[in-house]
């Protein structure tokens, strides 16, 4: 346990002092800032009072719905990039630099190394996520607290669920990137493959792909929904649109509806985690 | 006479470097992965066209083949080709750093010729990849649904689509090369490149005021969708009307290409150690 924590601490410090990762985190915060600016412009233009796509005749609920959507999608979209980068730097970056090989020849069990690295990297991701979540939530509240005042309790109660959803989504791509980096020796290709896997997840959740295949097979709605729900992107879409942003449901109803999709995301995370651990144990990482 | 001979020698050297770069990209794992995905997208689009496209005929004006069939795949094709362009550009320089690039620069060729050769080779490869993908998509749709209403209109619009994406991809390949030259390690270069691409494609960060004109993504989409109604896919609007509005953006993209090429030449000229 002691060694695991030492490896985790080292991993955390390494990531924290990695200048490239700091650039990515800064880009993350910049991305949030720019999106907040867009929301401010939409608010000024009265968009949420007349947006025909919203389902409720309640400006407060409309805006709270949009804000929860923003929190989920902004955090998950950029979180995935961050997760891929952290997973890649933790394994492929160190494999290439020889640091992982040096660590593997130390009198440490391999599971200590992988558990320590995973804990350290996840700790780093959680810290960045906490910062980004605080940044975006406080930004949105500063911009729109007056408008959403009637539903602010309901909104704040759902924010942790939105953050957790985004964190689970990020963890999927963190472990996927880790696994790919362990399995593929060409580390540049490993990163590109992780990125492509992420974009395929997005592709599976689009009508142009899932809808077309389902239509060809004669069951646009049922099969289309099934294909969409198989990808992490489809899962967070289902969580966000069917549960999180549905203010017709009370909090328990919302959590109840989130359950199955959240469970699927968590299951993918666990499968990828186990596969990464097995790959690390069995593969020659030199 | 000597100047003429030197120029011819340079052109031959650039052509050889370009041909070499082109050959290297054909079997690259990134190319294979991206092309595999593009084929899957083309197949899904072709299969879906059998039932989806006829449904539009009863209520939509214009050529459904172009307006719906091609526009449905346009975003995904653009996205994957852009990823390929930036990454291949980056790897052509950063991946070479400790190997062939060093050897290459000890040869009697100018550094700018190396950049030009790689740039042209990559551009030609991307043009081939884009053209093959769109032709495959069109062929599968024609087999599954029917051919375009007007072959002339289709040829013009397809050529415009291919050329617009080719310009965007060439610019991204140039940016990829620049990132590859600026960062000391491949690890850093590739993480920065991927982050840049994701911000370009998925955030609004590039769409602020004048900054948007520096974004290949924004300019590319303005070429395709010159206005809300005048787009390259809308066959109810004459092609010339679209072209008139799209040309300034295409010109901006060409200027961007020239600028990035010059920057790359300057950066490589100042690079002591490769």
C-alpha cells in the first residue's frame, strides 16, 4: 500500500509539472471561458426566452436545462481530450522515455506500479475536473443566477450528477488511451488511435451513421437507439437529454432515469481498467 | 545558364522529395486507420441511402443525391481527413527528427526544398485520399439509390468539395509540420497537435471576432456554406452564385497556405539541430 501511494504521488507530481499538460489544462479553461462568453451573448439576445428547441414554457427551467447541458458536454468533450492525453503520457510517454522500464525493474510488484499510476493519474484528472467544474458552474451562476432563481435548488442538486457523468465519460477515454498505449508499441500511433476511438464514439451517436444503418436494416427507431446507446457519446446524450435536463422529473426521478446509462458507462470503465491491468501485467513494456 | 540549371536541379530535388513523402504516407498506419474509417462511413451512407434518400424526394427540391446524400457524409469525411492531414504533417517532421530528417539535411538540398517537397508530397497524398473517398461515397450511393440528376452539376460540386477540403487539409498539414518543428520531442508535439485540432473542431474558441479568419475550420465551412442558403450542396442555387461567394474564403485559405509555408521555411532554416 505504501509503495502504491509513493508511485501515485510521483505520478501526480509528474503530471502536475508536465508543461504540455499545463498547456492542455489552460486550453481547457480557455475553452470554458469562451463558451461562457457565448452563453452571455445568448442571454443578452434573449435566446432562452424564445428558443423553439426547448421543451418547457418556463425561462428559468429552459436556462437551467441549457446550463446543465453545457456543464455535461463541455466537461466531457474536453475532459475526453484531457483523459486521452493523461492516459497517453502516463504510459506511452514514459515507455518511450524509458522511465516505465526503469520503474518496472525496481523491487516493486507490477500491480503496485499500475495501481499507483492509475491512482495518481485519476487524482490529477479529478483535481482538474474539480477546478473546471467550479469554474464553469460559478461562471454560469454569475451570468444567470437571477434568471434561474426559481429552480436554483433543483439545478444545484443536479450539478454533481452532471459532473459525475462527465467524469465517467472522461475515465472511459483515459483507460482506453492507457490500454492502447500498452498494446501498441508505436506511441504516436497509439495516441492517434485513441483519438480516432473517441471520434468513432461520437460517430456512432449520429443519425448519419446509426440512423442510416438502422434504416437500412428496417428498424430506424429501435435499432438506431440501440446503436447510439452502445457508444459512450450516446450514453451521455441519453443521460443529459432524458434525465438531467428534464425538469418535469423530480430529483429522484432524474437519478432513477440516469441509472442504467450511468451503469453502462461505469461498466465500460471497469472493463477497460481490468484490460489495462491485465495488459500491463502480461506485456513486455520495455 | 547556371541559374537555370540550379533552378532545374531544385525542381527535380523537390519532386523527388515529394514523391518520397507521398510513398511514405500510403502505407502509414494512420492512413490505414483513417481510410478504414472512411470506408465504413461510405458503406453506412451507401446502405442507408437505399431507404433514406427516396423519402426526401416527395418534399425536397434540388438534387437529393448531392443535397442529402453528399452533405450527410461531408462533416465526417472532413473531420477524419483533417485529423489525418495534421497528424501526418506532424509526423513527417517530428517523426523524422532523429532519423531520416537529419540524413536528409546533410544532402546537397536546400532546407526550404525539404519543406516544399514534404508539403507537396503530403498535399498530393491528401488530394488523392479525399478524391478517392468522395468517389467511393458517390459510387456506393449511385449503386444503392440512383445517380445524380445532372452529371455536369455533380462533377462541378464534387470537384469543389474535394478542392475545398484539399485546401483545408494542406493548411492543417502545414500547421502540423510547424508544430512538429517547434517542439523538441515527438511526445510534446503530438499532444499539442491533437489538442489544437480538438479545439479547432469542437470549441468556439476559434470563432471570436477576427480570430475566426485564422481558423482553417471556420474558413473551410464558410467556403462550403457561403451563406445559410447558398451552399455547395444546394443545387437550386446556381453553381456560379455559390462560387462567387466562396472564392474570397478560398483565396484566404490559399494565403494561409503560403504564409504557413513561409513560416515553416523560416523555422527550418533557423533550426540548427534536427
